[in-house]
C-alpha cells in the first residue's frame, strides 16, 4: 500500500568564495642615453610622488642597471601612471619610457 520513495540526497557543490587579491602591477623605469637625469627625477617626483632623495636613487639605479622597479599598484593605476610619465617625457622630446608588468 504505502509507496516507498527513494530520496536521493543532492550533492551540493558549494562554491568556495574566492577572495584572491587581484594581482599588483609593477611600474618599471627604463634607462636611455638621452633623457637628462634631472628630468627623470622631476617626473618621478611629479607622477610617482617621490621625494628628491628617493627619486634620485631610483633614477641612478635605472641609469646603472638599465631598469628600476618604481612601485606597485592595481593594474589600471600602474598603466595610467606609466603612460602619464611616458607622455610627459614625450611632450618634452625625451625618449624616457616606463612599462608595467604583473607581480609574481
Ligand atoms: N642615462 C641618462 C643620462 O645619462 C639618465 C637616465 C637615467 C635616463 C635613468 C633614464 O631611466 C633613466 N642622461
């Protein structure tokens, strides 16, 4: 008389909330043979809000080693600042360039 019902327990696929932080991006200063040292320092102070001493040290590192990591930001900020700094140099006729790359 009484009907038997089979209850199949539902396997719940609970999605684990992903709270991974978005990657940070490095802004990298590239050396060149033409941009005056003082102009590099000015751009670092203006765009990256560095003090004179830090800006000078960063400029010197890029000058000696070819590149120097300036700072890390969220991707859009890193891209905007790198472009702003590169454009500023371009507007003065200097080949000074900044690039971005993701952190490990
Ligand atoms: N190498 C340049 C010079 O001798 C100065 C310079 C330093 C340029 C750092 C770019 O990222 C740079 N005038």
